[in-house]
C-alpha cells in the first residue's frame, strides 16, 4: 500500500546488540533514509492527521529533540483518572524544565529527534544499562538549553489505553522511573526538593489540624492550593483534560502516596524487564 514503508522483523532468537526496545530502535534507525526520526509505541495512535506536521515543524527552527503529550483514553475508573492526572502532572513538570533550559525527560510514545541526537544518546555509557528509558536517556545525552522543543497542540498528541489494574500500572511505573538516577545532578536535586516540599506540605497540614494552630494550617494550605491549582488547571486545559480538574484535591494528596510507593525505584532499583 505504501511503497516507502519498510517493516523490520526481528526473529525471536536473533542476537541483540542492545537490551529491550533499544535493539528494535537500533534496527529501525539503521535503515531509515532521512535524518529526522519520529517515534511512538505499537499501542499508540496519532490524535490527528496533522501529528507529523506538528512534530516535524520545530526542526525547521534548528531543534534537535521534539517531544509531545502522550494522552490516555478516558475510562470510568479511579485508576484511569489517576493515571491521566499523573500524566498531566508529569507533562507540567518536564515541559516547564525544558522551557527553562533544563530538559530532563521525554515521552517515548510521542518523540522525534535528529539522527545525530539519537546516535549521541546511543553512544552514551548509560544506553545499554536498561531495557527501556531510551526517551529519558536521549534527553540526558543530547538535550540542551536551546535544542529541545515541547509540543502541546492537541493535534500533536498520541493516544493509547492506560493500564486497567493497579498491579500492571505499578510495574509500568517501576520501569519508567528507573532512569531517574541518570538525570543530571541539579535536576535530581530540584525534583527531589519538589517532592520533599510537596510531602512536607501535606504531612504538616494533617499534623497541625490536631493542634491549636489548625486555623493557620487551613489558611496556608488554601493559599498553597490556589497557586498550585491555578497552574495545574491551566496545564489541564491546554492538554484537553479539563475533566480531571475536579480530582485535584484527592489526587494531589494521592501523588504523595505515589512518591512514597515508588521511591525505591527512583533511588536504586533499575533492573526492570521490558514487556
């Protein structure tokens, strides 16, 4: 049907140069005929026919890495709502850092880069240490202050189904978070401080509620939430996730539980299997 489409088939027993998904990427890049590489996952689909246009346009301005939003389909469950909430939150974080000149991660299911950037990441010593994490390792190796662009137009999204069980979601996040230890030192410190201050705000609030200072606790939490909620609401509207705004107080606290649950995988565990 498409004469310019080439399918790479990797036999089950074939020798693998790199672990997991990285070997498939290596095989595909090896036969690619052009210098701009656009990547997504097998279970994803573009949100519109203009996906490639939006992902490719920043390269005209000299960008070398372009990442977008990987949207999850809406389903009526608490798990689905939290996954989508956390995805919006992650986008808010990494897009802010990228715009501030400190990119640290990308979304592998909606990613584009130059061949030179990919080969630079592939040559890094961290590339073959994990079966996944190619998106974040690409950003660590080749992302800089001026060569990264984050696309947020709805037509540039990719869409996929979220995990439907807490166990599957936990295993997916364990794999995703395993590259955090390879972030640049300053970024790791900033992200750690953000997580720590978030936890401190909620824990202090609950403790002070049972003291004579409960009124001050309510006032401080209200002030903090108005600022935080305003930023988060703006991000959710840009990403066409307005329905998630109503879950903000519950999932804001849920993110505290999320961080404590996955802390070991952020700090040291990294031998996750690609499935």
